[in-house]
C-alpha cells in the first residue's frame, strides 16, 4: 500500500514539474487550463520590423497581437506604395510588368522604411509629444498624397481617358477655327493688326504659294475692263453726238451751232470733218481691240485664279491638319490629373467619389502613425522608457566612473611625477654633495702636498 501511494505521488509530482517547466518557457500559457504553444516565428520577425524589443514584450505578452497587427499595417502601407509606383511606371513606360516590379519594390521599401522609422521613433512613453506627432503626421500626409495619386488615376482611368479625348477634340476644334480665321480660304490678305495678332499667336501657316499673284492679275484685268467700258461709253457718246450734228446740219434743222440750210453744202461737209476727227481722236478702235483682247484673256485668268485657289486651299487644309494636335496618343500624368479635375467639377458624383477615394488612400498610408497614436501609451512603452532611462542612467554612471578613473589616474600620475621629481632632486643633491667632498679632498691633498714641499725646502742660513 505504501509502495502504491509513493508511486502515485511521484507521478503527480513529475507531471507537475513538467507543467511548471513548460509554463516557465511560455509565461502566457499559465492558468487553469494548459494549452500547447505553437511556435510562430513570423510574429517576432514582423514586430522586429518596427523596432519592438521581444525581451521587453515578453513581460507583457498580451500586447503581442497589437504590435503584430501594427507591423502588418506598416507592411501593407509599403505594399500599397509599391502598387502605386507600379501603376505609375506602367503609364510612362511600355516595358513588361516583370521589368517594372523591381523599381516598384524599391519605392515600396523606401516608404516602408520611412514608416518603420516613424513607428519606432514613437515608441516609449515620451515618444508621442504633440509637436513631434504633428511633424510625423505631416510627413505621412505628404507621402500619402504622392502614393494615392497614381492609384486614383488608375481607378478612374476609363472616365479620365474619355475626358482627355473630349478635351483634345474641343482644343482641336478651337485651334482649327483660329487657324482658318488667320489663313482664310478663299485667300484674303489680312490687315496689319490682324496679321500681327495671328503671328504673335503662331497661327500663320507657311505655304509654298498663294493665289495672290493670280488674283491680282485677274483684278487688274477686271479693273482695266471697267476703265475701258467707261472710256468706250464716253468715246461712243462723243462720236454719236458728232454724227447727230452732221445729220441735223445736212437736213437743215435749226438749233444752236446749226445753219438751218439743208443740203450737202460746205457746212454739212464741215460737220462731217468734225465728226470724222472726233472718231479718230476718240481711239475707239484701239479701245475696242483692247477690250476684245482682255475679254479673250479673262477665261485663262479666271481658270488660273481658280486653280491657284484650289491649290492654296489644299495646302492650307494640309498645313492645318499638320498643325492640329492628334486626338489619340500617349496621355501624360499631368493631362490625366487636369482631366480628373474637370470631370469632378462637371459631375457631382465624380467629385465626391474621387475625393472620398483620395482621402481614403491618404488615410491608408497614414494609418501606421495614426494607429500608433490611437494605441496610446502601453505598458510596453512604459517599460521601454524605463529601460531607456536605466540605460541612460547606466551610461551616465559609466561616464562618471570613467571620469573618476581618469581623474584618479591623473592624480596618481601627478603624485608619481612629484615623487620622481623629489627622487631626482635627491640624486642631484647627493651628486653635488659628493662632488663638493671630492673637491674639498682634492684641495686638502694639494694643500698637504704643498705644505710637504715647503717643509722639505732647505732653510737659508743667516
């Protein structure tokens, strides 16, 4: 019986020790019911992207999902920027999509890195001050506006292209009207003011030839015909008047300048001479010949003028076609942006929709910093701040210790220098003392030698 109780107790203790050991490795798994922890290496990796310290987060395990979701928001913002750049590059370049993906990923990585820095710089209880947050939010808004625009143009691409085509057709019609006004068909010479205005607007077309010469020739001929008609009428009137005078004089009618004598007398002959002279001086034959000649030339001049007008009209039409911008063709980002603005002002739904989507895309790009701000100060931030303060205090203590060590070393060096100085002074003093004794000894020896020499000298006898 005792053996069985001992075995049961040992089994329970072993099971409890095993559970305690596993729970120690996973503090978040302790509780009334124990669950087996499934390792998820992606969580720490994602949180590490935004600068989360796992050893601090281990003390507040309930915040792991929060910071994992925050990291996913940052990653999604980078992916959104990459997609935006891919759409923008696809508009400018005709390269295949696989060749554009690396450049789009570089842009996405740049935006992702900036968002990482924004989130990492806001961690800690002292990292969310109003001024700093405003600057970070302003930066995020600028980035969001840049990222949102290509996506917005892609969303409304069909309507934008229709608006661009419509605008190009209207611009083409306006320009065509202006070109035809400055280059009229049939050809009409412009007055000076209108010519200068058309030249300043670059609306004058250059053609190889104009019907001006043919028109001038035809106009001169018509003017000459009008003059000849007047001259012929005047000459005929003078000749008719002279012949009427001859008739009346010869039949004997009375009147001013008439004799009233009938018959072929001298007055009648004289009247005939006057009439013949009037006929000769009138040049009626020459005028009639010139009129006949001009009438014969008119069909050729009219045909030449018509041919010149047709040629001029064809050249002007071709020059206008060459001058007009094409309706189809590549559409630039600036042109698409202007078309979107026109479309939004023309249609209330388009105005609301495009601004709603634009603001939504900007907010999506600003979501990392907004999410961090809405998250507020967490226990992780407080512990991170405490660690930073501890590190700062430790650093300050280390600096003070290094300074004290440095000062102590300086004092020791100074003390050693003083002692070395004293030792050297003592040595110098000893050497000086020895030198003086040696000099004194040498002097005594010389004195003794001199005295001995004097003693040995014989004394003089008196």
